[in-house]
C-alpha cells in the first residue's frame, strides 16, 4: 500500500477566477513520469469553485469521468444536450468516448467542492453517454464497465468498521474525516493505492466518507500523460 497525503497534491487552478485545484496524479503542467496512473485511474482532482466560478466549455475524449460533490451544487452542460445540477451524494458519470465538450460551473451562492476522477477506458472510441445517480447508498456500488472498475462509497461513524473489497488494484480517497486502513491513518484529501488487496478493513477514526475504486488487472490501452487526455483551457 502506498499512501499519498493531501499536502503532496499538485496545486493548480486559477485563484483570481475563484478556482482552486489539487491533483493527486500527474496532470497538465505537473508532469511526473512516476505518478501517471494507478490501475485505470489517471486523475483524482479536488476542485473548489467560488460562487459564479467554473470551467468554460472544454473538450474530453477517451476518458470515463466520475464526479462526487462534497459541498454545494455543480451545474453541468454538454455538447450532447445534457444539463443537470449535481448535489452531494449524487454520482455523475460522463463517458467522453470519441469526444464531447462540456461546461462545469458553480451557479450557486455558496462555495462548491467536488472530487473528479478520470479513468482510462478499456477500449477507445464509441458514443458519449451521461448519467446522474441521485443519492447513492453505501450498499450500492456504481459499476463502470467501460473502465473495468467499480466505485464504492463508504460512510463511517467513529469506531465503525467496514470491509474493503479484495481487488488487484484498489484506490481509496478520503473525502472527509479520518479513517484507519492497514495501520495508516488517512485524513481529508489523503489517498491509498493498494495492489493485491485482500482482507482489508477500514475503520472510522472520526466520522468519515471514503471513495473506493475496485479494479482488476489493467488490460486497457496505454495513455500518455505528458498532458491530460482532455486538458481544460
């Protein structure tokens, strides 16, 4: 298990425009050949948008994009005609496939915080697709067959224990609170990358929320990360 702390994330965004970004993996100008991906995961970005701030229309392709809102509301519009407001507890999934453009904004009156995770598809191309699953429950994993992955949400009370899936690759991101995992205490923004996970248990040190990606052996195409697959302008 490799632990990456929140303080180690690459700092990006545009503070003057109300955008604060923290990247867990090599992203855009923050190129690190030793930190390009883990399993299918090629990006895990924490985004903070001030009221009225956002990302203007920009392209994506050959990327499975999953977004988890922590606080506030995220407004999404894309070139395929989808428009939605994503709230805490919802899972948003945009499959960029051969290409799509979208806008992400904080049209609310309070700060917006969300975690966006990009996964490489098993096969490139295809038609873009989009869905929002409202209020996903802990017992309902979200399948991402296009990337050979499964997302689990774990909400723990202090002292509560939960089994972590056995998997060839496991990516754990702490959204809020503190949790113990394999002898390590993970705090907000920390992540763990686990190979050959078996019999692991996460424990809430405090009330905590975790996002856990369960992935098998990676058999998809190689993705160059000199720049992100679909950079934001």
